[in-house]
C-alpha cells in the first residue's frame, strides 16, 4: 500500500488530489502549475543524473580522492542520483497521468476503498494500517489506537536503525573495497628485518588498532602471550603515568597527551619486541612499527559490544559511524607505508583465532 507524503506539513488527501482538475475554480491554475513542474523536472533530471554519476565515478576511480569527506560526498551523490533516476521520472509520469486524465493510476488509496467495500460491508474483519482518515467511517464498529511508552518505542526504532547501519556498512564496503587483503605471506618481511636488525632490533614492533569494540585488546594481549612480545595498552599506560592533557566534557573522558606518550615509549619501542594496542595511530612515529593491523567489525556486532560497555548517545553513534566510514583504516593508510597496513575482520572467535595464527606466523618469519 502506498504512503503519500508531502514537503508541506499538511498531509496529502489522495481523493482530493485526484479531483483537483475537476475543480472549475482552480482548474487552469492547477494545469499550469503541473505543466511547469513537468517541464522543470524533465530539464533538470538528466543533469542531476550526469553530475552525480561523475562525482561517484571520480571518487571511486581516483585513490587520492578517497578521503572520508569525499566518500560522504559520494554517498550524498548516490542519494541524489536515486532522486534523479527514480523519484523525478516517477513524479513526471504521475503528473502526466494526472493532466491526461488517467488519475486513477496515480491515486491508490481510493482504489483500496473500492477493493474492500464489499468485504467490509459483510463484516467480520480486522484491519491493520498506520493511517485511518481516508477509510469510510461506516466500516468500523470500534477503533483501537496502539500506544507505546517512549523508552520501548526508542528501543524498537533503535533496533531498526542498527539494521540499517549494518546494511549501509555492507553497501559502502562493496562500493569502496579494501585495498589490502590479509595474507599469510605479508610483505616485506626480509627488508624490514635486515634494516631493523642493523639498528639493534631483533624482534618486530606490531601495532593493533581499530575502532573501540573491534577486539584490539583481546587480540593484542593474546598475541603478546603467545609470542613473548611486550604488551603495551596505551590507554592503561596513560592512566598509570598520568599522560593526559585535560578532560573532554562531551565524551566524559581524559584527553591524551600524545607527545608525552611518544616520549614515554621511545626507548622501549627502539628496542623492539612490542605489541601496541590503541584506537588511534596517526601520532605514533612511522619508524616504530614493522606491521600495522586494523581490526574491523560489522556494525551490528560493534553496536552490541559498545552498548554492553555502557556507551550511549553521541559517543555510541560516532563510534559506529567511525567504523562505517573506516576512519581508522584510512588514518593508518595515511600514516604508514601501504604495504605494512593490513585490515583484519574481527567478528567471531574463529576470526580471532585465524588472525592470531597469521600474525604469529608473520612474527616467527620476521624473527627467523
């Protein structure tokens, strides 16, 4: 069943719309305005399609344009493209039908009334719909309007939003595929080992990063235990050494003093043999790391994990959006050589185990 909406605050009454050209007083005005609307939409429609296609193709085919801001622009262009390719032609067709007198093909709700008339006159029916003003009053003996308290309604709508986010994430991932796939033969092992051993390092430094909730701490901690590398949780280190530069009222957390963190870790990182766990990476010196792993999680799973941590409101939505637009992955690719940055899926225990096995094998190869 079709839903009729309007840009104005007043609802469209479909039967009144069907009869608008039968109103002698306003007939000529209605014809003129409808004809003008058809012409305007027919002229603008091809340009809307062409320009938005050019924007999407440019962002898709030129790696240097694939910044988060440009990806957002491409998403907006995709929405505009749908308007130009679907909504505008549909509106043009509907208006032409209206002018031509074929209004019955445009107006659906009064057809519903005609279709149900006989059945409703017989009685014994339960009707379910989210609107009621177009339905004849004589049909019903009693009407029930269901209400839900705000908390429950919020939870139900929130569940729908999570599903939409997940779908959006999958579509964006397919449209902007990852440039680097995880492999067991991650390169360049030999070149890094030789150059770093010359500087006195005999074991690699590994960075495990990603959006909060993607499993960095579990992965990095377990990896350190299996390989004997030193585990460094930057958040815990900052808390222990008071490496802060104030308090963020909006997010309710301390602001990390990045310079103090770098100074604190410099000597230890130069020695090598460390696994660093943090949800950011651009402020670390590039020379510190031999390989960088960015953990990724689908949006529904991430949403649930963050909810369990007590995240809510802006803090929750911004972290999920950060994962949707692969902010940390782009940050890593912009901060380190592309051949050492690798994206790993981290949704299930099986994926966790696979990731650990592959990273462990790489470390053994580097150290061997």
